[in-house]
């Protein structure tokens, strides 16, 4: 027997067709009968349920119990003083914006287990793609990537627009400048940055000895007033802005509402 939600009219049959399994298999998974199918099938069906926003009565209770109004910010790059300073700027702006929407921001800097309970969405900041995919396989809430390039257009990704950074640098210094960045990025996003920017230095250590001489363009406010760099001309094209926060919130809203969009990659 097909069950329908009054708001979206998605049926168990549609879930089965989308997942490529039988209605019986979907029913087994909804009722917790896990020995009738493989773990891979179970995950696929649960992801399809989440994607289509299907809520039969039994599962609705399960999802309702898990409704926490918590947004998890999972940050990977937080070891150095500069990384911590940049993370604080992000947390301050994001926390303030979420509070206005009556949502809680929960900070996680490491995972003992990939499965995260009591979260309505997970923002992965600087997380490597392999780890991101492991998290996606174990959690059935919207997953957003921040400063991480994920080669899967199903996931919303908010990234710095380094074309704009370079354009601002050229306007200020011509071609005579280096880009210096606190390392807040996944390896795949670093590769994307290197395609756009020349003379890039990623600061992952406490020391600043490897910062090149001459003019500097950066996206990190934490570098602007350091005594060690007082002899350089610097231009800030800030990463942590209200526009960036609004882009994150917009992606979150679209993800939870299952909105159809032309692209999931947003550069600001």
C-alpha cells in the first residue's frame, strides 16, 4: 500500500523506482529489517528517501526524533594560530547568522566516528574529498562543502572566487604581487586555486619565513597586522564576509528544501 505526504505526494513506489529496488525492499528498510538487503542497498534507499523528502509515518517519527536545529561545522584546518584565527572569524559570522534563524551552531574539529547524530545539516570546512564522501555515506542530512572541491555536482559547495582575488590584485599592483593564504583548503581546492593564481604560498606552519618579498594579496584578515609582514604592501580580499555567510545559508535552505538548481558550486 502506498503512503503519501500531503505536501509533496511522494510515494513509496517512487522511492523504489528512484533507488532501483523493489517496493518490498524499501518497506523492509523503513521497518528496520536489515538482514533482507545489503548495506549498500540500505544506504542507497535512505539517501533516496532523503533526496525525495519522503516521510512515511514510521520514518517521520524517526526523523522527528532526530530534529535538533543543530548545524554542525566540521573544521579540519585548525592546528596553527593563523588557522584558528580564520576559523574564529567564520564561526563568529556564521553563528550570528544561524542564531537569527533559530538554529544552533555546533563546532566539531575531529571525528571519532563518521556517523554524526543530532544534526540537521553538516558543513565540512577544508575536508578532504575522501573523508567527505565517507561522511556522506553515513549521514542522511544535507552535506555542504566549504573550501573543499568535491567532484560531485550533487553536493553544494561554497568556494572563494579566486578570479576576483586576482583581478583585485592586478588592479592594485599590476602583475607585481604574490598570493599568500592561510591553509584552510582541501587538496583538491588547492589544485583549483593553483590553476588561477600564480606565486601562491599556503601557510600551514606557525612561521612566516616562507612568505615571499614584495607585494602581497591575501583573503585572510589575520595576516594584515602581523609585525613580521609590516614591511610589505598588502591587499585584503576577505574570505569571511556577509556575502559568504549568506551563500552558505542559501545553499543550506536549498538543500533541505530539495530545490532544483542549475549548479551546486557557488563561488563568492
